C-alpha cells in the first residue's frame, strides 16, 4: 500500500506526521514528504489510513 500527497493542497499542518511518523515527514519548506514508497506492515498501513481524514485539506490519497 502506498500513499500520495497533493502538494498543491498541502499546507504543512503536520497531522500526517503525527499520525504516521515513520511514513510522513515535513521538508524544509514545510510540505509533507513520504519517507518510504510502501507502507509495509499492517500497523504502519493502519496509521497511514488514520492520517488521511486528519489532513485538513484532503491532500493524502491511497494508491493500491
Ligand atoms: S496533514 Fe495534509 S496538509 Fe498537513 S502536512 Fe500532511 S499532507 Fe500536508
């Protein structure tokens, strides 16, 4: 399972980083970046799914 971030929407709130810090981070410009391509473990996938509704601008999508 992998996620994508629409950087045209991301405002750097960091909710995704709080929800799944092993998968999301903020770069120097304050926008979200993915730390890995795939969320591998079930626990990690759960945290990525939890991050999606926490993004105030709906920038995170799941792919596959
Ligand atoms: S929660 Fe959404 S707006 Fe905030 S850093 Fe993550 S992707 Fe960007």
